[in-house]
C-alpha cells in the first residue's frame, strides 16, 4: 500500500489544480502524483547527466587530448575546401 504524505499548497496552486481536474476529468490527487513522478524522473536524469559530465571531464583530464575551440573551428573550415587538412595541434594532453 502507498504511504501518505501531506503537503501544503498555496490557495492559487490548489485552485489551478482544481480547475485542471475539472477540465481533464482527473482527480487532483492523480495530477499531483504525476507531477511528482515527472519531477523525480527529471531530477534523476539531471543527476545522471551531471555525474556523466564529471566523469567525462575527469577522463579528459587523464587521457584525452584537449583542443582550443578556435583551432577546431578553423580546422573544420579548412576541411570544407581541403578534406585532407591536418588536424589541429592539441592544446594539452
């Protein structure tokens, strides 16, 4: 069985939920549960994104070559006219 949680809603939010409930034929409870589920999913995805970004950044620091953005942009522009254009020199390794 699901646990019960009590939340306090501002009167304006409660009124918005009540209006949505009437418009959609869904209960206020179901609207709140769906909103909480969606936000929990969003937060979990955001945490995973941050964790992956930090891991990728650590990997770059240890293993990968790092290039200056302007060097990469210039190389890409050279590739348009010369498909064999030399890659830029890494800024650091």
